[in-house]
C-alpha cells in the first residue's frame, strides 16, 4: 500500500527526501530536517520503509507548520488581507502584475500573460 503523508500519496520508486517534496510546503531542507528528526535514512527508497519508519516520518512531517490545504488557505488569506487594506502589494496582486519590484516594460510575461499586440485596423476580406 502506498505511503500517504498530509493527504498526499508519496511515490514508491523515489528516494525518501525527494518523494516527500510532493507535499505542498515541503522542500529539500524541510524534507531532510523531518527525516533527521524521525532518524530515517533520507536515501532509503519509500517502498523499503518499515511501518514504524513510515509512522515516524508521517509524525515528523506533520509536526511542521501548516502544509497542503492549510498552507494554501493561509497564503490566499494573506493576499486577500493585502488587497483589502489596499496596500501597494495588494494592488499589484489584484492587477496581476509583479509584486516584488520587478520591471514591467520588458519581461514580466509570467504575471502579465501573453503579449497583446495591435494589428492593423483593416480586417482581412474572406476569399470566396
């Protein structure tokens, strides 16, 4: 049976410290810290874990700050608070522009979306 941590199925064939990154809110540093806390070898494969090690990893990971849905809710609540107070950062979020001071004359395509260019005013006539 596949291992589940914080409501996420962890893939079997990967090494443990890599597989734990499937959980939203866990990166390399947190995964290694959790495995150190659970005293489990980070290079062990998920399928090779004993049930005791699985339980130790699960409790170590869930002892961290919010993960998955709770973390996503917290982030969206923070953004909503910025928008409600009409701070500069909140306005940037609302307008879909870069929030952290990046330039927008060029670049910023990730936030702004694909380019909207002006075409000539004349429409193409369909050929019959």
